[in-house]
């Protein structure tokens, strides 16, 4: 296992801890560890890939979302999980994110939302608050932040949740539920960056458990839009056909892989149909 190089006190530790608990819980319910496949983007969050003993692919900025969708299409028995930063997910990878939600790709998206590019020393990101000062916005950001929950509700995500790295038990429960959900599951995790955007006091003071009915889209939109308090928990949950089933039915390319003899037979058939190749 790689040496951990996150800053002491970083919210990423809570996310790592919660994810390990979620995996342990699912294992105790009979899910084999070999069925988990993960990917991560670039940034402080991406190091989580090195701190988990799970199979997967270390991706590039925002492409972890595409990587896990490919894994799922190749082997539909997998539970695929993408870890992204807020810059990663709502900046470089936002098109992948929107289309994964739109098509209800059967995957879990966990966003380490710290409102800053920490690895590159504190530039503003799509979720940075207006007025945020950093190396690229020395006079303060003049943009309003993206609202991740509303964005995902509008895009068609079938499981939308907000967690907080300071509430590990609840976050672990959300992660396990997201992984078990059939379809696109999204968790925006409030993650203080103690070095460039320390929001522990704010989140400790402003978060509270969500109390609305998560099956009610109108109530979910209202909960997502709240700014006076930050509701934690499942914001919205519904059922819709998942992408790989719509595309391939019960077919699983990994399980239904053809043997060499069968492949040669198919090639020979194609050759017979189309005639010999041109010299
Ligand atoms: Fe965590 Fe911020 Fe340090 Fe990165 S820079 S490890 S996000 S505290």
C-alpha cells in the first residue's frame, strides 16, 4: 500500500475511512471483493486509489467517469465506483458526468467536494464560493458556484445524496446504499481542505439530516436548493432502466466470451459472406 501523503486533518481521510466501511459491510452481506472496480481522476482525491486494495484503473482529469462505464459494459457483474474531485467532476469531466446521469449508467460517483484545487495549491474550482481568493483569483472569484445536487437532479440521476467527511458513519451508509443502487448513484461529499479551504466549522454548524421524502422530486429539488442549512443524506432516489440492460439485455461480454474456435468460425462465416479480401 502506498504511503499516505494527504495533509493531517484533510477531509479525504473521512472519505477513505467511510468507503472502507462500506466495502466491509457489502462483503459481510456476501459481495465478493473481486467484484469492486474503482477509478479516480487527478488531484488530492485521486490518491484514494493508492490507499485501497481494490482493482481498477487510475484515470486522468474527469475521465474516471468514462473509465468505470467501460468497465461495467465489459463485465456487467461488477460494482464500479468513480472517485472525482470537484474540479475534476464539474470542470474537466462535466460532460461525462451529465451523460452518465442521463443514460442512468449503473455506477457510483463519489465527489470529494472541497471547493478548491488543492494539489495545485489552491486555485478556485466550479464549486468555490463567490469571493474565494486563490492564486488564480487573487481579488476573489466573481462567479457563483455550481450546485452539484440540483445539477444531478436535472440531469436525471436516480440516486442523489450529500455526505460530509466529518460524519463517517452516515457517509459509509450512503456509500453502501449508492453501490447497491441499480443505476447512476451520485454522492457529493463535503470535504474540508484544511490547507486551502478549511470549512470544518461551517459544515459542523450548517449541516443537518435531510427530513424530506427522497421519492418526491419536488421536495428533493427544494432540499437541494437550501442555502440556510445543508441537508445530509439521500436527497432523491428512484428507479429507471439501467443503460447496460437497455443496450445489451442480459448479455455480459466477460461471461459470454467466445472461445478461440468459436471466434475463428465466426470470422470464417464473415469471410464466406463477404468474399475474399482485396489483395
Ligand atoms: Fe487535503 Fe487540501 Fe491537503 Fe489536498 S491540499 S491533501 S485536499 S488538505
